[in-house]
C-alpha cells in the first residue's frame, strides 16, 4: 500500500500516524527527525526511525509476552508498524531509577545518583505549556484520567520498568529513566488501558553499565556526537539491528 493513499491521522515530532488497513488500527511511522527542549533544538538523526521502529516493536512484543497490554500489533516495514488505535491519555508517566535530566536540575541532585526506589512522576502532555510536572491531584481534578486509570498506569509503569531494567541489565545497559504513554482502547469487551507510543532511546535514558556512556537521546540534546552509533549499539545489543546497518556498523 503506498503511503500517499493513506490518510494522515496525526503528525508529531518523531512519528506520524496513518489510517491502518483494518478498522481500529493505525500505521505508526518512525521519522529521523529529533527535537529537544520543547522544539527549540531540531535535527535529524540518520537512520533513527528505522532503529526505533525495530527497538520499540521488539520491546513491546517482549512486554506483551509478560501480559502487559500494548498497542503493538505487528511490524510492517523498516519504518512502520501496525498498532491499535487508542485514545491517548494526556499524561506522560516517567519512571526514574537514577537521578538525571530534569530531576537533577530541579532538585540539584547529581546525575547518576541511584534512587532508593523507582520514582514515578506525571507530566501533563501539553506542548504550549512545555509538558509541566503535575500531581495526581491535578490529573483527577481536571479529568485527564480517572482514579482507576491512574492506579493502572502506576502499576503498569512499575512492572514495565522492573522488566525492562532486567532486560537491559542483561545486555550491559542501565535503565536510568523512561517515559511511558498509555491509551484507552475501546472494544466489545469494554475499555482497556494499553501501553502506547514507543519505547526507544528517544524516550529513555540508557547508560552503558561499565563506562556510563550515554546510549540515548542525551547525545543529541547535549551535542555529545556519535548519536547514530549509540542508537545502533542499543539495537545491536538487543539483537535487532537491521541488516544494512549491521554491515555499516562493523565497517
Ligand atoms: N522524556 C520523553 N519525552 C518528553 C520528556 C521526557 O520521552 O517529552 C523522557 C526522557 O527521554 C527521559 C525521561 O523521559 O528518558 C525523563 O526526562 P526528563 O524529565 O529528565 O526530561 P528532559 O530534561 O530530559 O527533557
């Protein structure tokens, strides 16, 4: 199916969503574009879309096997995957295992300080407001999610973080923090919450276990160089590096 014929449903910074081949499905297309600091920094990371498509598909499938419901249905091609259509809950759920990024800045905690237990934070998904940190009280008061949905997101976020921490540890990567988005899926059986969006080095912090090298979007945010190589390295360790990249990576 050619992309021109498909109806564009949504276009974001790193991804576009097209109408899927079956009702209730969408084609999630991964782009090479990257933005940071609320769109103030823009760039392209060559091959990122292909790699993130692979990484996210792989991790969503692993999570599915752990009975975590996700929007992922099947891979389609190098840059696209088929997903279930959901109503995105406008809350970003961040789980932190080690202090970094905005937490380190806000509370003046040295980056790399291990946290005594996983810390969950909620951010209101709103570009104009720069995704502000909010309390669960705000989410409930303004009706962005219901109390049982919050509880479910909280539980899933912790389980996913636990599982992924172990999975990454096995390939010598420390999962520092990670962002999740959830969506409401409506079917004959009612409404269920699914993990949506993507899981990739764009949405998590991944440090090499031995060297603390950053293998994630901080290389772009902070101009650390070797961005493509870092994303490829994560894919390689996960065993999902696309063949064409494998040749390049070993050249
Ligand atoms: N994150 C994300 N999208 C956002 C904001 C954050 O995927 O809009 C991810 C980010 O990559 C990191 C985690 O959430 O893995 C925590 O990010 P932080 O609050 O430190 O924000 P930053 O200062 O990195 O934007």
